[in-house]
């Protein structure tokens, strides 16, 4: 969100990010996004096929994911 100035994403955007970063691609990007929205509440509702990062997702991305990496 900060680096790309995207306020919403879809599974096509995730493909672009995974590819550009050289990360291993999940088998189903759409499912990844749905799970992050429904199960973990990291994204809000869908508007025009794209979903917006929620406060919980922003907090995880900025703080909790970093703390988890440091623990490894």
C-alpha cells in the first residue's frame, strides 16, 4: 500500500507483486485474498472487484509480520 500507492488490490495485483518480488507463487491467489479477507479480516469489502486493506491488515503488515520474522 505504501510503496505502490494502491488503495485496493485483486488477485491480478497479487500476481504482479509476487512476481516482481521473486516470491514463490501460491497455487490460488484468489483464494489467498479471500482467506485474508474472510478469515483474518486483513481486507475489507470488495468494490469493483478489488478489496481494500483493513486496519487489522495494515497493523499486521507493519508490525506483527515483522515481529514474527524476528522471532524465527
